[in-house]
C-alpha cells in the first residue's frame, strides 16, 4: 500500500508539473528576486533564441529572470517581460542589451544605466523602448562574415586594391603631399567659417520655407512666364536690330565726345568762376530769389538788399500858421496829436 501511494503521488506531481510547463518551473541556483520584485519590460528588434527563465544581470550579477517573451499583435518588435529584485537601483533611462555568457553559452539580459545624465528611477511596470535596447552579434553571424571574407568575399580583392594604390602613389609623392596640404587648408577654412556656413544653411532653410509657403504664386509666375518668353522669341529680330542700332549710336557718341573733348574742357573751365561765385553767395542767393518779385521788400531781406531809402517813413513838421497845399488829412487810425506835437507827413507831401 505504501508503494502504491508513493507511485500515485509521483504521478500526480508529474502530471501537475507538465500542466504548469517546464519553462514556468523555478530552477535551482537562479537569481534571488526577493518577495516583492518589480516587473520591467524591454522591446527588442530581435531577441534571437532567448527563452523564459533566462537570467537578468546588472554588472554581471544576476538580479532577476525573464518570465515571458512575446510578440504583440500587429507589431514587429519582440517584448521581453522580466522580474527584477526591487533592491536593485537603476535610472529610468536605463539600457537593456541581449548578451551571451560565452561563445556557446546561454543568453541573458544585461541592464545598465546610461553613461551620462541618468534620470529618475526604474519603477515597477516600466518599459524600455527599442532605441535603448541592443544585442551582441551571434557566433553564426561572425563565422558567416568570416567565411564570406575568406571565400572570395573581399580578401582576394584586398591585394588588388593595395597594388593599385601603390601604383597610383608611386612617383606622385609631391603631388599627394601638396593635395594633403590643400585639404588641410580647406578643412581649416571650413572650420573657421562654421558660423557663416551655418548661417547660410539657415538662410537657405528660411528661403525654402518662404518658397514653399508661396508655391501658388511661384506656380502662377512660371505659368505666366511662358507667354512672355514666346513674345520675346517672336520679337527677337527687332531686339537684335535695336541692340545693333544702340551699338552704332554708342560709337557715334564716343567719336563725338572725342572730337569735342577740348571744347567741353574749355567750357567747363569757363564755368568755373561762375560756379565759384554762386558757391560764395551762400544762402544770400536763395533768399534773394524768394523776394525778387516782392515790393516793398520785407525786413527779412534787409541784410541782402542795401540802400539809403528802403521803406522809409518821414515826419515833416510845419511852422505855425503855415498853409499846406493841397490839404492833408491824417489817416483815421492815427492817434490824435499831443500838445506841442507836430503832424507827420508822408515823404511824398509838398508844403509851403
């Protein structure tokens, strides 16, 4: 009875283990994820033959294990789900890399923080995107590339390239040295004009943006340009004749100027004194022109116009009992004469 009970218990355990799946069974010697691990997901472009229960390491120390490798529906990126010990402190922008323990060893996930500017902390449920995941090359890939190189994939052509390079450089050392010097100068000039080149590229970008915003106007101009070019094509003969006539006119003008050069120089020399006097007159000439047709002249031109009797008023005093012929009547707006005062008379008056 004891043997039958032990056999039944073993069969039950075996059946339950097969139902759970070998991959889900805890393996001895695995990483200690603790009683409250965190779940982290990483998206890879290619996970090769990574399987669940693979190790998750930080600095080559196992800190977790892979629990699931899946391909989301409708996507081309593999998603790896990992359990990581909560005591492990990693930044939020950490990287995940698929590595191999040895040449033929098992594959595992290596977690590491960025080389510079770590931020935050890797929390439960975080996902590492494909731009922060990578993998090492497979042994098969390395051997395949080596086989391609050794079996006519480029090694045989390497000798040909070396020989041809030697033939091209042999005897042209001075020219090659001069070329390298010029390349150095060009590189230095380009380096010293980085700001100007950047400004030019920015200007080209702005011009492209402006032209892109005005595509409709540019298209209209290009469409309307064709009729104008057609008219120019039709009038090409008249334009050629006009240019020929202009050439003959310029020849006549040049010959005329050469023939009358002495007379033109003499006329310019004769104008020199007149221009000098005009320059010496300064502001008096424009001021005189302003009042040339004005009479009587205003007080503003007194410095420019000189004389003895300009807008002069006379006061003539007559002796008592003098008869003025003809009689003069003072203006209405003239104030009454004071006692002892004498009546003013215009300069044009005559008296006896």
